[in-house]
């Protein structure tokens, strides 16, 4: 039971830490994304300042990465977002390995406790020695006590599995959200800033130089 209790404490601690992380992110990210996208349509520097104020959250760091670059190409713009996005997704998966371990190990520990308890119980029985009803009662109590570890292990594993599946669902939703948000920000950058600047450069290149007549 001691390791099972330890795994239960680790599961609760992980659930609380990750729960606080997700609550902070989900409560703030929609407003942050809206403010950054609106600012990006008029002033990239202002959009960068808005994202920088939220860089304590994954969404802020994700949007800030391309905006802090100086006149990047659309490919570089997207690469900056993808690079930071990969790091943020890895951070979002923090705690998953612990929960997976609890799901796998807790039932096995419970079963191990039950088996060792049964071994001890049957070892104390006086087989063929004309055991009394009192001994039979003690044996039944010992078997019931041995089964407690299996039940405890399964309960801890079920709780860890539910928490794990919840976090995996949130991670998948965030990946889709970040992808859509990144595409929208890149589209704004292309249409509002990059393509007009490229057209202006092309126009200046193709425009004939003024003819100067000598005196």
C-alpha cells in the first residue's frame, strides 16, 4: 500500500499543477490572440508589444516568436512559429509520462500486494490439522485484507487514466487552435505587410530612371 499511496499523491500533485496551467491558459488565450491579431493589421510593433506582455503563457511566446523578427520572409515567419510551437507543445505534455506510469504500475502493485497477502494468509493456515472456526474466520479476514491493495491500485489507476485523457484532449485542441491562429497571423503578415512591400520594391525596380539632358 505504501507505493500505491505514493503514486496517488503524485497523481493528485500532477493533476493540480497541470490543472492550474490549463486554467490560466484557457482563461486568457482568446483575448490575447484577439488583441495580437487586431494590432498586427495596423502595427507589427504594437502586436509584438501585446504578445510580449503575455509571454508568461504559451500563446504569448508562440505569437511573439515571428513578430520579433525583422522583415522576415513568410517562410521564416512560419518557421519561427513552428519552432516555438513544438517547444510549447512539449511543455503542455509535461506530466503525461508520470500519469502513464501510474496507470500501468498501480494495478500491478495492487495485484502484488494481494498475492503476497494471500501467501502469508495461506502460510498461517493449519491445513489438515483440524483448524477451528476461529482460524477460518481469520483466514477469511486475511484474504479480504489482501484484496484491498488490488482495489486501491485499480482506483488510483482509473483516476490517473481519467486525468491523463482529459489533458491529452486539451493538448489536441490546443494544437489545432495554435495551428489556426498561426495561419491567420501569417496570412495577415503576407497580405498587409510582406506582399505590398514586395510589390513596391518591384515597381521601383521596373520604373525607368529619369532622363537627364546635358546643357
